[in-house]
């Protein structure tokens, strides 16, 4: 099910104009993956969005630092015509929070088992706000020349930590193709949050071992979520294991 390409999964063209049920232009759905994943982690969601007639783009998230990753997303958004719905998974939520989402182009934010930090907060801080995250004990750091570290999840622990409700063979592929996140990215303070001015929708993963459910709910409530959906028993890889629920919520935000 996972695409082989690690960088960019693109369905349709970013400047296509599609009819929207309300009579306006149908928004482009821009999907931002998080740590330990790549654009192919959105494949089940992309397939369903395409069948619904949306132009959808899974962008390559560098996973180097919140501000620089948000700048990369802003550069991609600049190439897209018409309205946009931004969707972030995991650390990708911090990135969409820091993108120039206050632009009139961005109509909605959708957080999928994702971080939605306030100004000055870091992803690692939010993950530790409530008990339940076991991510730290599964990580395998790789030192980098600048003194920082790339963080991977140990392949032997990947399924139980990240994708417990994904078939074993598929989870093994995800473990083998995971992209590392730089440790400083998880500890970088967020800027002014886009969710303070842009409507947001939240999907919570009920059995998430990366971001505890209580932390996800706290962020959704604080952001004034227009609709919050909890997927009981879902792992952190909810976009892979429960794509229908994800697409349904995106449709509500896009509508």
C-alpha cells in the first residue's frame, strides 16, 4: 500500500480548478507528514481524496526544524492556486501551526494525531505534558556533524510504538523507510499559532503511544476545534490504519 517514493506523493495538479458543492472552487488538500514517516504514509488518504474529486498533495517535510520546515511548506503553498486545507500528522501539526496559514489562501487546518503548539511550546514538551508516551525508550539516535542527532524508532519496536493496528508486513515496510527527525526540531519553540486565527478540526488517535490522548484532547480544546473526532483503538499511524475516518474529517473541514 505504501508508495516507494519517499519524497513527494502528488495526485492531480496543484493548480487544477474543481467544482465545490457550495459553488466555489474546491480546495486543494495539502498533507504534511510527521517524524518517522514520509509522504507515502498519506497514500490511503490520498487515494480516497482523489476518488472524491479533490486535488491533494503530500509534501516532503524535511524534519530538520520547526521554522525551517514551515518555510519549506510556505514555499510549496506559494505554488498552489486557490483555497487550501492544511492537514498535519504528528510533528507535521507543529509545522502547519507555524506556516503562513493566516494567508487568505488557507481556509482550514486539520490535525491528525498531531501537535498544535501554542507560542513558545515545543513538541517534546507537549508529548510529556500527560503520562502515556513511550516514544523516548524506543528511539535510536544517530549523531550528526553539527552535534545534533537524527532520531529513528528502532525497527524491532516500530510496530508496537507507532503502528500497532497496521498489518505486520506493512508496518515492517514503514519501519524500513522511516525518515528521521532531528532532535532539535522536537525541542524548538513554536511561533504564533495559525490555529488562533484559522478554523481547526482535530482527529485524535485513541491508542496513541507517541502523543497521549489527553495531550491531543488538550490541544484540540485549546485551539477551539470546530469538530473533534476520537478514533478508539487507533495507533499513531491512524492515517494508514483508519484512512476513512481521516478523509471524512478532512471533507468536513473542506466543506
